[in-house]
C-alpha cells in the first residue's frame, strides 16, 4: 500500500544558510545574502581587526547549508 507523502510548503523545503566563525559563533539566515550581511556585522562588532580584510566573496565561500 502506497502512503501519500505529506505536502510541505515551499518555505519548509528551503535550507537555512550558516557560517561558523572561528570564534565559535554560528551565524544563520534564510538566504546567502542575509547570512553574509550578518557575518559582516559580526566581524565589525567582534573582530574589528578583520574589517576590510575579509571580503563578501570570501564569506560566500564559507556559507554552509543546514
């Protein structure tokens, strides 16, 4: 007997994006753009010595899917 698969919304099908900072902070967001923006803010607040040294492109390479 074949059981029907439950319907899920498009939102439930999306995977969260995250960046794990070396300091132990995990930054999560719904989109890559949001997680990069939050990571840039984290760098400004927690790692001011890295401001201007870590690019958005580098952050994009660090994005993982949850």
